[in-house]
């Protein structure tokens, strides 16, 4: 039962109980008797992968940062939207965006980590499992960011850190950038850090 409680969104469960006017026990009983009810119930209360992304990306970066230290590379996680690339080629802080009144539409995906030390640059991190919905847009967003980096000839390295089960989409990105922008999952990035 612990596994059940760790994989659900309790607020969604409460809403479902209120909407249906049923207790938890009544809902469980109905699910045990009706497969369609069980399927709908589990989809409604499951933790949404898109809401887990930020937490997963933090773990990705922390693991890579630890491995980087022994190679003289410092990876510092950035706060949400702290540094963003602007479509015009600039790299903006949150203060720049506010002070200059720059619209969100004039910016791309924010960087998730800053790299300094023996290597300089930025990391954009994503955890993507399963296709459909927003997940399909993630690879396009990362490709756009990689193209932007190369077009504006920024110094240092851009790392697109992607952990995914969509292997072919990841391989398309790797082939496209062919090392000019590093595309790697957290495991491969840790192995690559010693070669910089």
C-alpha cells in the first residue's frame, strides 16, 4: 500500500472523492469490480510526469555536478528561469528580463545549470519518458536551443542533458549536433567529463 501512496497525487484523490461523493473505500471497491473505473481512477490520481520533471532534473544535475568536481569542473544548478537565452542572441538574467521588460516570448528555454572551472558553458536538462502531449515538444525545444547556441557562436559548451526512453529522438539530436552541442544522458555525461 506504501507504493500506492507514493505514486499518487493526494489532492487529486481528495477532489475525486468530493466530486463522486464517495469514500476512498467505496472507490476502491468500485475499482475492484469494474476495470474501466479502475483505469480512469488511476489516471486521474497518478502523479503527473510533467510535474516531476523539475525534481528529476535537479537530481540529474546534482549527480553530474558531483562527478564533475573531481575533474576541475563546477556545475552549479540555476534557479527556475534565472538565466535565459533571448532569441536575439543575448543571455539574460532574470533581472535583465524584468528591468528591460523583455517578454517571455522573446526568450527560449531557461538554462538549468552553469558550468565553470576547467570548462565553461551551460546545461539545459530534461527528463522525458513516454510520448505524447508536452513530451513531444521537449525535443523540439532542445533542438531550437542547440541551433540558437551555434548560430550566436557563444563561447564554452552547451550540454543538452536528456534522460529518456525515446532513444531514437535522442539519437536524432546527437547526430544533428555531432558534438558541436553535447547531447548526453546523465550517465554518458559523467563519463565524458574526464575528457574535457
